[in-house]
C-alpha cells in the first residue's frame, strides 16, 4: 500500500450479476409486467438468471408453456 491509499476506506468490489432479457421464438420480448409480449426492449422485462428461473418455474407449475430464451441485455435488439 502506498501512502496515498493507506487512509482510504476499503472498497467492496463485488461483481453484480449480469442482467438478461427473455426473448420469445417470435422475436418479441417478455413484457416488464411478466405477462404478455412486447416488440422492443423499452418495455421488456430484464433481470437476473435466478429471477428468470423463478418466472419459468412459476409458469410451468401453472401449466403454462415456457418458450422464452435468455438473452444478454447487450445482445438484445431494439
């Protein structure tokens, strides 16, 4: 440690989980409400992989079809 950084507080550098969007085979995205589809990404749902798994599990328990695929936010197109 140098004299310049010795008195600075230690930073907690935890990586945040990457955000994803859920894309339907039609090319549309899951709406941010978690129900229905939207054309662009402006109103599209985004969250973590764990949140997406929870949505999928809830849909499957309810007997609904789950056709969405996880897409990184940076790969999502408008």
